C-alpha cells in the first residue's frame, strides 16, 4: 500500500474541511448544478478524448496502482534473482518449481524456465506482457491527466453560466443566490478536482510507470540470464547496472 497517496488525499480534504467549518458548514458549499457542470462536463470531455473501452479499464487501473506499491524494490529484486540463479545453477532448472516468489512477473519467468521453454519464447512472451501492462498504466495516467486538465475549464464554464443567470435575473433577488453559488462553487469544484485528485494521481501513475518499466525489464534480463545458465555472480553484476550508484554502493558494502 502506498501510504503517501492516501495520506496526501486525507490531508488535502482535511485542510479544505477545516477551512469550511471555520466559517460555516458543508451545506453552504454544496450545489447540485456545480456538481453536474464539473463532473458531468469533465467526464464528457474525457470520453471524447479516449475510447470507451480505455475509460473502462483505465480509470479503475489508475486508482488501483496509485494506491499500491511493488513489494520489492530494485535492490531486493536483484538479490531475489541472484538467489534463483544459485538454485538453478546448483540443482538445475527443475528445482525452480519449489521456489516461492512473491513478485508475479518474476514468478512467471521462473515458471517458464522450470518448464523448459526456450529463450525466444520467454523473451517474446514476457516483453509482450510487460509492454501491455505499461500501456494500460500509461492510459490510466493519461485519463486522469485529461480530467485534471479540463476540470478547471469546466469550472470556468460553470462560473460563466452562473454569472449569466445572475445578471439575467437581477429583478428577482431570490434567484441571485443560487446563480452566484453555481458561479463560485463550480470554480472551487474544478480546482479541487484537478489539483487535489486528478493531477496528483496522474503524476503518481507516471512515476509508477517508470518504476515498473525498470523493475520488469530488470526481471526480464535476469530471467533470460538464468535461462542461459549464467553464474549467479554474472547475473548479479549485470543487474546491478539498473540500480542508482548509491544503491550499488550499499549492496557492495553488504557483500
């Protein structure tokens, strides 16, 4: 679980709620017309940008991976793959069937080795799965970024609509309040939707995409080296190239 995402959202909503309660109550900051303008308009604009199928799997996937983290960092992956290489070198590929591996992508590669698949099959299959996963993750971050981009604009649309309604009904004071509420709350909803939810989630998914690309490429290279029966030390040294310098120094000191 990525605690930073949840903590950031809770902190942001807590700040807004505190400011609201310091000068009134939540009923003052709710208007159904503003809700329709922001969420209905943002959804409609995003639906025009992306195919409906992309929306269906991009939105939930974005939420899922914005709140979850890979259980192993690159250093732990290097050590785990080195351990697998040692087992394969000492006991043969068939011994890999009994190894318990937490990472599903690495477990898939190890299963291919244990089942005796050739190198090209492993490489093509795992590359295809990696690329498809990264594409879906990229679609998720693009959808949230699109919503974040258009939400403030729809807030401005709501503000303009509210102002037009207000000026069109100057002779009826009872209609000025609801029109002004639409004008102001639409801007507020648009700003909060973009800057507290959608754009931060899009940035988190962008970082997650880069992290997953490095981790899955590292795993793929490690699996292929094990399939070619390379020694554990050769596998380890090759995979260390994926790590930043300070992580390499830490692993060297530990070794």
